[in-house]
């Protein structure tokens, strides 16, 4: 065979699908993905299935939470006759507001509006003072240096793990000696320096560089100026969330108000609802009882709807700095 024939044969070989191949023409076998262990063909389908399952579970949990609320709301607009004969009907056949009217008119029997404003004052004052106390304490534990700082903080954190009910008797003794029985201060002052809230502020401040404090100190600023002018505006999202938690916690507190209040006019809404239940159960006025429960839910619901964007932003502990 001549040399020319050998050269022509070698030039045709790549066109037959050899390992080298012709540029722009992939190998007939290597150019196709082979299904195997590393294949990602089913990944979009699996992720879509997982997302669907997640939505279904969340929807089921939302329905479980909403069903009692919807039932209470609908029952508050039912007439006593309809509730007596069709108590398990989800929506009333005829919407009436008699339960709310009679509840608000009978101020002498059960002062619901008085209880409502008592709870509003107590919860607002407790939440505001909580924000003041925990912001200063969190700043001190995060920024200031003093002997035994970490030991003291984690000791308080360990003490806070004890159940709250174990402190009721000594706490009542303290409140009684201070003369705060049947006083709003019995619910406002206890719990202001919650270690959990201080821990949130301390963790949030960990995402703010200390170099900003050092730069302010070089310019002659003191600790209070640094706190009010630099730190406080940056930790506003977490303070709003702490206000939300403190307000709802004080508003929904049930056991402690029953212990420290025996004057009907000074009771908050939770203790008043317990008293109202005992009064209305004898006359089968479930509609009025549900109406009072719906009124008690309104402030916390509005507060959460207004402040939920701050709650979401505070989930990131480093959201205090925006780059």
C-alpha cells in the first residue's frame, strides 16, 4: 500500500466516531448523558414533590389553628336559640350582633370594657419597660467589659430555666409586701428583665462591628451617647419583636392575674374572662362568652399584623447592618 493511501486512511479515521472526534461533532456515546447514580434527571420532580408536601402540611396546620378561631367568631354572631339547636354549625344561619350589644351594655354585671383597658394599660407599660430594660442590659453584656460578665450572664440564663410556677409563692410574697396586690404594677414589673430577651439583644449586637463604637469613642462619645445614637437605631427590629413578645405574653397571662387580683374592677381581660365564664355558664350564654373572647383577641392580632415584617427581619441575627 502506498504512503498516500495510508495518509488518507488516517485522515478518515476520526470521522468514524473515534475517541478524538471531529471538532464540533461530539462522540456518539460520550456526547449523551448516561443515567446512573449521579444523574439529576429526577431532581426537579423530587424538589417539586417535597415543596407540595410542605405546602400541604403547612396548610393543614393553618386549618387546625384557624378552625377554633373561626368557630369562636361565628358563635359570637349566633342567637342563643340557634346555638342551642345547631351548636356545631360552622357559620350562623343568621348573623346577629346581640351578643356584643348585651355584653357591652351590662357594665355593672361584667365590665368587659374596663377589663379590656386594664389589659391594654398593663401590657403596653410592661412591653415598653421591657424594651428599655433589656436593651440597656443587652448592650452592657455585649459591649461593656467587667469582671465575671460571661459567668454572670450564663448563671442568670441557667436560673431562668427553672419553671415559672416554682416562683409564684415567693413572687406573690414580694408583691404583697410592696403593696401591689390588686395593682397594675403586680403585672407590669415582674418579668421586665427576662434573660431570654436580653440574650436576643446580645446576639443581635454580635452582628454589629465594635469598630463603630471605637470610632465614636475617638470622637469623644461616651457609653450613653454610643447607645442612644449608634446602637439603639440599629437594634430597632429586634426591640420591636421583643415588644411584640412582651405585649402578647402580658396580655395572655392567665394564672398570675388570678392570684394577684380579687377586685373585679382592677382585673385584666384574662382574669375577667374566667369570671365571666363562671357567671354566664349558668344562663347558657355561650354567644356572649365567645364575643368577649373575640374582643380579647383583637389587639394581639392587630399588633402582629402591623409588626410581622420586623419579626421576619429579626430572624437573621445580622440584619442590624445593611450593606
